[in-house]
């Protein structure tokens, strides 16, 4: 296993970092385009392992997707049986079974070894209740597509992942009876991702009744009908921006991110509020977000329930702060790419930190950190959290930095360029 020596700096970071498109928006747009009533174009699409797996899967199902860079033309075609490699992509394994139920033929799903333990029975049982024929409850599983799906009303417990709701909603307009999905369980995590799904469906002229912003959201209804072809302009991935903004915060420097959207449903936008609460300055002017780091980073007591994907970045910040932090509302992260709560506590403590797992999060007490090996657990956000710590702690070596290709293929080039702006702009395009 290869280890990457995380760059260490003794001076404030000053850089402008231009990021590629959002994975969450790209993969939703690809599905909507594949199910639409005509061709669509995606501009600014992310090209990463997760999005390339989605593209390959939709092509195997019969959709024409042309273009090799960040501009893609998607032309729908009748869906057919196929094999789908999910890798470790939650958006593939949880969004595509509904699409597969509309295919004429068997669709066999499999993925990485770690993906075989990720929970999928919620979405598969829901599809069975809506008329689908499916063998298996985890990867590998097979959807026996009949070319159509009855649809109707279903009750699920989506407290494990908001992707279970989005995975039903994205295809629901193509179900014969549409869909009413009712959530019955603990509070839903990552509500902004469901709001993103609803907003994108409405842009495609799908009629969706959705609850107002609320953790107690319970019921969504999608009316059957066509999904209109839309040309999608994909926003930069704001969650991928967070390690770079954290670099400004932990070094007392300044990092600018261009093309920051004025309004967005991406959870990554919340990083601005988090950084300000920890002592940094953050402002958006003329589409550019600028973060100035403080002299001393303050700890934070925060509920990250709706923005759990930011937890690795916030945990790294907290480990470098000068007062304790409590990260709450994130028990669901135990079912992500890895058990992120166990992984973060194990790895930070390995470097001398004082992190304790709580029932629904982490307690992080500042401690003197030292160098050592940081294991990534095949988790892209674990790898970038280690890189943040490396800026302040010499001698950190990160296992499998290549796992960042899941959502940001050129992370190392962008990181090194941020630290040395004289380097050429290596593929960093919006």
C-alpha cells in the first residue's frame, strides 16, 4: 500500500483554487437526462470515479452519452438488461435500482468489496412494494426489469441515508402510478440532498409535492408524466472545496474559490458558517468565496445532521483548534463509505489526539499532534482530512491518497498547486 507524504507548511497559504463540478448534481442530472423526453447537455459535469461509474452504467442500460470532458450530451433510449458496477458510489447503488426496474431485462448490480456491506434493503424492499422483482438485499443483487413499474404508495425508514428517498424520487415520474413515499423513522439526515433532488425534478417539469424545510419531513408525492429534457449547468462541488478552505483556516492564510453559487442546495455551502464560527472570515463577492484564517482556531459545538459529509473536514479543524469541539447528530455516518466516526477517532488519536466517540458524534479535545501514518479506509473524505492535518503537523503519511479520485481526481495536483501557486494549473477547470 502506498503512502503519500502530506505537505507541511510553516507559512500562511495564499491561493485561488478552481474546482470541478458537483458529484451530487452531475449524477442526478445524468439520471434525469437518461429518463427524459429528448436529448440533454450537461456543462461543467464532474469526471471522477463515481460519475464515470454512473455514465458507464447508464450506457450499459442503453443510454447514449457522448463527450469525454466536462460537457456531455445524453440521448435517452429504451432501457435494457445490463451489468452495473457500483464501485463504492452510493449514488449508483441507491439511485439506479429504480431505473433498472424500468428496463426490459435483468440488471445485475455489484461493486467493491466494501460496498457489499452498505445497507440497501430499504430501497430494494421499497421497489418490491412498488411492483419490482429483485433478488438479494445487498450487493450483489439483480433487478428483473419488466420495462415498466407500477409505482404507488410506499413507507420507508430513510433515517440511514437521504439517498433512499432521492433514489425513489428521481425515477418516480416514469412509474405507471407515480409515487407517494412516506418516511417513518428517526429524523432524516442530509435534507439538503433531498431538496436538491426535488429542485432538479421541478426544473425538468416533474410535479413534486414536498414538505417545507424540516427535519420532520415525512411525505413526498410525484405525479406520473414525462421528464422534460434540460440542459444542466453543473455547479462546482462545494463539499470538495472544504479541504482547501480549511487550509486557509488552519494556516491563518487566504483561499479564494471562484464560481461560488449565490443560491444552492449543496450542503457544502454550510462550510462558510462553520469557518466563521471557528474564528475565520468568509465572504462572497462577485461570485468568489474568500476565506481568511484566524490567528487561533476556536473549537465548535455543532449539529452536523444535515451536512454530515462535512464531518471529516470539521473534525480535522477541531483537532487543530485551541478549545474543545462537539460534533453532533451524525450517527448515520457509521454507514458511509466507512464508519467515519470510528475512522476519525482512530486516526486522530493515532497521531496523539483526544477524540471520543459519542452516541451520535464526536468529542474532540485539543492535544499536541505528531506525525505518523493516516489510514484512509478507501474513503475520499478521510484522505482529505489527513491532508488538512498535514499542513500543521509534520510527518503525516496518508494511505491511498488515490481514493480522492472518487469525487476529485486531481486532488493532489490541486493541493500542491495551492501550496505553490507557481505550479501550472493542472486540470483545474470548472
